[in-house]
C-alpha cells in the first residue's frame, strides 16, 4: 500500500538534491481501540500503529543548516542549527523545530541535513499525524548521525516537542508510532510505561474508520482544559483517600462518595476517567478471548462517556455512533483520539462492510451535507528504516 508513497518520496528527493537519499524512514499513524484521554491520567490504553505513514528521505549536507521539504504542501523551510530554535507562524514546521530543539536540549550532536517527506495519514482526523511527524524525524536524525537514542526516548522526545508546540498531550500517540508491531495492539500502562502486545484479532469483524471530515477547531484549548480539570479532580480524591496515588487506585464507589466535594464538571470528567480505566482492562480481556461483541459493547460505553461526561464529541460523531448502535452489522463504535471531530472506530461484521459504508455515507451526506470517508486500516509496524 505504501510502495507508491515511498517511490514518490525518494524520486522527489533525487530530483531536488541530485542524489539518492542516505536513509528512508516510515513513521506510522495510530488507532486506539479503547482508553481515550487516559494516557495523561496514568491509566491503561490499547493503541496500535497502522499502515498509514509518513515517508521521509534524508541525507547529510555537510553544513549547519537543514532543509526540509513537505511534498504534499509544496512548502520548504530551512533551519540554522547554530541559532536558538523558535516557534514559527507556519504550524507544520513547529513539530520539526520542536524535535530539533528537544534533541539539542538533551545534548545530542548532529549537523545539517536535507529531508523531504510525504504522507498518507489524513491530517486532523485523530490518527496522530503530528506524532508520526515528530517520531519519524527523530528516528531519521538518529539513523543519519548514528545517535544513541532508545525507542522509548524517541517517544518521550516527540511528546516534549508536541508540548513545546502547545498541546499538553500524553504519551500514547508517540509511543504507538514507535513501538507498533504488525497485527498487535499495545496494552500500555501510562503510569509505568510498561507494555505488552496482544493479538489484534477481531475474528468475524473488520476494523473500519469513518472520517467525519469535521476538523478539530476546539482541540488544543479544550484538550489542555481537560487535563487541568482532571488534575483538580485527582487532587480532591487524594485529599479524601490517602491510599489513592492515581486514578487507577480509585473505585467508582469512592468517587461517588465525594461527588458533593467537586465541581459538577470536574466530577463528570473524573467519573469518565475512573470508568474508562476499568473498561480498557475488560476490553483487553475480551479481545484475548475473542469476545468481539463484548469489546464492541465497551466501545459504545466509551463513546457515551466521551460524549456526555468528557464532552469531546460533536453532533456529527454522535450521529455516527447512534446509527451504528442501531445497525445489526456494527457491534461497536466510538469517537477515536482527542475528539471534537475526526474519526469513529467501528467493528463491522465481515462481508457487510460495503453495505454499511453505503448506508452511512448516504445518511451522513443527507443529514450534514458532508462526505463521509472510510479507512480500512491494518495494524502495522512502528517507525521503520527501509
Ligand atoms: C491526543 C493526544 F495526543 C493523546 O496523548 C491522547 O491523550 C489522545 O488525544 C486522547 O486519548 O491524540
């Protein structure tokens, strides 16, 4: 599926710089089966890398300047590695500036390079194109200059770059982009960063993403607000229960017993978090047992919480999930990723994918006047050197 992307990226590189790239890197986007807004709340998440990727081609250029070309945007920028790295008005360049800054701040030494990249990860659809950009760039620089950076550090540096750009994200996206494995989902403990792989075997069901084509206009500000609300909630829980160190130690009963000590909005947020952490554990067990109907039921429950308590859904996404609930060929559906637009993740009975797609497509167009897009994603490897 990515052969054409690789061919276009490398031939563009050759035309631009007159030489073959020294390193070619693929960096994937991710899905998340369940465990949304849980990474920065120290719970468990169940993501996987997918076969939608950014392809990068690199060479050293024996200078102190780097030239980076985004093929899909037809835009280029140059960065002087001897100067202090600053944020720019051109947003996409900030993820790369951020990465260079984080590497320099950590004391990694590298010189100038030429790079071109092209992507088939839809932007703003909740598939983590920014994490793929950060991690692919770090991985490429590591390969080019033979830097000693472990996989986990690539993810952590990528996360820091994203914070620098302005989104106080958790570790899930960068972690899965780097640690993905073909046909495996990653059960990641976001408290300890321990992880295990589980088979991504959905039995008689296919994973299909529905892209609402609604872009995340509220994403950055609301995302950062959710983090602050959860921190407030956790500190109230800790004041009342000294044994609770993080959300995972708090039972729903404990939380309900102190509901009146919290602002109503904060309560809704943390109620979702406590329930979602438990759902991830149940969902992973259901997946291991091949009980995809139960897994699907948990996805519906997650959506309900994300919509009503965490309030990161929107009319378009709610309509897609409500329609899925009433459709006998869809056993699970929910908004995936940060929310406020982007994709739903759906479990559709094999053999009925086309009929379901047709139905949703017509209904969505008639209701909102927006075209619904579909992605049949494969669970794939993390960042790779070709
Ligand atoms: C975004 C963030 F980048 C992740 O860290 C995660 O919090 C996700 O939203 C919600 O689960 O993708």
